[in-house]
């Protein structure tokens, strides 16, 4: 069976780095084929997300994987960077190499999305762990993208009344570019209105991802299991994330949304989901960036989302992180 083609669109980003390492491990194990990494401006600027992706791929010992520069910011409003969350360069306390032999693919991230989907029609598993800015641009280039992508998994939003992490009702990836996230919702709504067989995107919001907690103890175990440069830099990056979470009252720990979501994307059968329809509020004074679920069908629109509400893994998110951990350790 050919390995599943996987595209990651990320904004490294400390937990994005764990997702990159996990996906490289899955690629090297032959379980997936990581066809590309698209970098999008997120907590830090595009130049840093690209540089970080290159450095993390080097540290993970990745084979040559296309890396593309995507959107440099939100599609409709000035981009708000948040260096306090992932550090001034997006890698926390990690010290990443600034030289690499890897080249940045000359295609922009949006074009790479389109090319990858066309190259693997009905097969591509796409994972977004940052803002949807590049994906929104790709949808402008290729409106048929939803019909080409086999499965889209998004780390974004918050559901079931779970509070936001950026405003009372918004999650950061969506909050920084709600217009882009809403464009994704509309694109898949239209596609599924035309073809109900298409898979609705899997939205993994804070209601679930905040349960994926990386602790200092797990970092110690990682260093004990693999004293590699990758392990040393990942744990240095995570130490900053521990300090950030502690500073906002979450405790000295790290909610590692992105590797958890990457695992969910590769194990869809293990995800507890509810079909739904969502739109993203883009103008509310108090609700901008809110993912608004239509749980009772008031809108009468085709479902455009599967909301992740749990995992069918005994041990829950902690057990999922054990698998991510084992994959990273395998990258000695
Ligand atoms: O809200 C969590 C998301 O914002 C994660 O993807 C994290 O990396 C940050 O980008
Ligand atoms: Ca991210």
C-alpha cells in the first residue's frame, strides 16, 4: 500500500515543531509521504516560520521535502504577531541553525497547495496547524480544491462552549485571520452542497486540543531517551512554552495542539466527531474570530465540518502524545 501523501501547512511555532518532527518520523517509517511543508505567517513572521521549518526538518533528519513560503499575513486585516507566545523568532529558547542546504521551493505556498492536490487527487491528507491564510489563497487559485483534497484537518477554533485562548470566544489560529478560516468553511460548504460524498474538514478546537499537555517530566524523559540535537532543541523550545503557559495561568506546562492534531489527521478512525456546520464571525465587536456552530441546523446549509470531541484511545490525549513521543525518539 503506497504511503499516504501528507501536506503540512504550519506556522512554526513551538508545537508546530513537534508536529514537523512527528510527521518526519512517520515519513521515515514509511507510513506517510510528507509531500511538502507550507509555512504561513503566524505567531511570528513568514521569514521566521520558513527558517524554523527548514531548521526543524534538518534537526529531524528529514529527506528533501519541499518547503514553501505561504501567506505573509492575514488576508484582510493587518497581521497581529504574538512573540510572547512562541518567542521572538518562534522557537522559544531553542537555538536553531540559520544555515541549511535545503532550498525554499520557488512556488508560493498557495500554488504548492494546488499542485499537491492536483498531483494526488482524492488522496492528499492536508493538515493546517496555523492560520488558514495560505489555504484561503489556494482556494482562490483553485476553487475545486475541496474536491481534490482527500482529508483536511484543521487545528483551529473552539467548540461546545469551550473558552477561547485569544478572546473569550476565539482560538488564536482563527482569531488572527478569521476571514481566511471562514473562506475555508464556505468553500467546503459549497463543495459538499454539490457532492455530499466529499469529506468535511476535521476541525480540532481547543475543546479537545487543550487536553494534549506536554509536561516538564515528559521533556526530561525525551532527553533521557534521546540526547539528540533535535531533542535538546525541542525541549529548549518547550521550556519557553512552559513559561508562557505559566504566565497565563495554565501552569508550568505546554498545550501542544499541533502534534496532537497531526496524529488525529493520520488516525481519523480514532477521532470522535460530530457532523456540524460552522461559520466564523468576522465583524462582531465581542465575537470576531468565533467559530459559530449551527448544531440545530438553523441555517439549513450542507454540513461543512466534523468537530473533534474526543479520541478513541484508552489513555486519551496523553496516550496520543506517547505515540508522538515515541516517533520523535525514533529520530535519534
Ligand atoms: O491556538 C493554538 C494554536 O496557535 C497552535 O497552532 C499554536 O501553534 C498557535 O499557532
Ligand atoms: Ca501552530
